[in-house]
C-alpha cells in the first residue's frame, strides 16, 4: 500500500472526452481479460469467489528483494505457492521483475516506496541477469508473462534513468526468450500518477525499448473520476504505440482501481481519502470500467485489488468477507465474458456501451459522467 503515497500527493486533471464515439471490438472477450491483484493469497486471504483469469503479483511479496534478500540466499516458497494456486485455479500469472535488494543496489540507502535501495537500478548488470535467469528457469512453462518493473516514471519506484530501464528490459527479454521462446515480456508500465507518464512511454519505445517487449503496459488510474476518464488516456497511449510502430502489439492495463466503500465500518486510510468512492449504489461501475477499456483496445485489465486493506479492496479489512460491490464484478463477468461486437459511445455526459453476449443476446449499459 506504500505505493499509494505518490498517488495520494498527486492531483490529476482529466481532459474531457470530446469525440462522439469510442472504438469497437469485435472479438469475444476471454476470461484472461479480467485480472486481479491478490496480496496475501497464502496468508489468510481466501481465494476470490469471483471469476477471473489473470493474476498480477505486485504487492504480493515476491519481488527480487523478497526472493533474494541476501546475495545467493534464495527463498521461493511463497512464489512456489502462488504458482501452484494459479495452476489449480487455471489463472495465468503476470510476474513483475522489480525492486533491487539493498545488497545489489547502486544506491542501497536511497529511500523508496518500499525498502531502502529497492528503487535503485542494480550496481552490477550481472546480478540482474542472474536474478532473471534463476526465476525464468525455475518457472519455465509455469510463468509465461513477465513485466519489467513497476511504475518506473515515479522516482520512489525507480530512480534510475529511462536508458537504464531499457537496458534492464532488453537483458530480461534476451534471457527469458532463450529459456523459453513462448515467454512474453510486458513493458514497464508508467502510471498516470506521474505527469510525465506519456513522455516516459514515448521515450522508452523510441529509444529502443520497443524491440525488447511483446506487450505494452500502462496504469490507467483515474482515481477522482469515473471509468470514462480512462478513454483519452488510452487513446494517447495507442497514439504513441502507432507513432513508434508497435500498434500491433497488445495493450494491457496492468493496474487500476478505485476507492471501494467498506461494509464493516472500517474507515478508509488517509492516503485514499482523495479518491472517488464507489459503492454498491453506483450501478454497473465495474462493468462500465471493463467495457470502456475493452472498447478502446485494452486486452487485459488488472484490478487493484482484492485484499487491499486501505479502501481499495473488495473484501472487508476486518472480516475478510467480500463486500457487496463484489456482486458488480460477478455481473460484469457474467455479461461480458465471451461477449463480442462491443462498442461504446458518448453524447455529452451520457455514455452507453452495446455488445452481444456469448449466448447471442444483445445487451447494453448506460450511465452519465459526473
């Protein structure tokens, strides 16, 4: 949750969407589109009782600093359990490779969103290569999607240069592809929590990073607004993808969430008090978020998060029971899984999305932006 300090300090002005209609997506929506973050799946958090097909292991205590806290001293017990859970539930894992342990960091005492040194690049590229190879070989055929770092445009997550993140990405790309050509490398996802997030992506792609990725990732946080505010951001990212010749690559939203009201009366943490609060009375909010993102060409949407205790979680902090708003998730997946011919349009503040469900029945949702 420490990652939200930067987001809390940030005020983002959403540009108004002026176009008449969004894009259309004709392909059926797969279960992998519906992604989650789960922080403590092996430490008290019951497996989510909602359908989803992909799991991003961020804030799940399996970064480099967790796996190798001291040089050569590895601990894969937690990640082994997560991989087994994913296999048991037929859920694909996305593993971020990030957070340099202090012993390997170029700046070991530098503060970060987590432990000192975690935001620094490694002092020796050999340590990074050894880490990537050790993980890739251990989980060959079990983990096929690897994301390089997390929100590198935020200094408390990555304090190195854009050129350094490109180097780390390309080294990981070469190693993981040599281990298994089917491995897929996901680009470092910049966050809208930094005003330079689009420039950062453009620089990464144009300076050589585009040659070392299979998938483009971004974090489309619009925490003070409704889901339709993602549309101009997604379009800007797709414009940069086209500009840099990677428009054919998939686009993943590897982290986004909103403040969800607690049902057990637990007050929300101060760090999320500025976020828009969503309740069960906000009909189809989750469905709308999935729909507009998919209509704009986002291939996966990882919601942050299932068991976040500070106000963004889908379970109550005290009881661990799912909040009432979880019914919105079930409804969204029930209506969108396998759906095709999805199109969203805007008329002033009014939005609507039309699609054909997997049983051939036409469906639609509508809402008014604030």
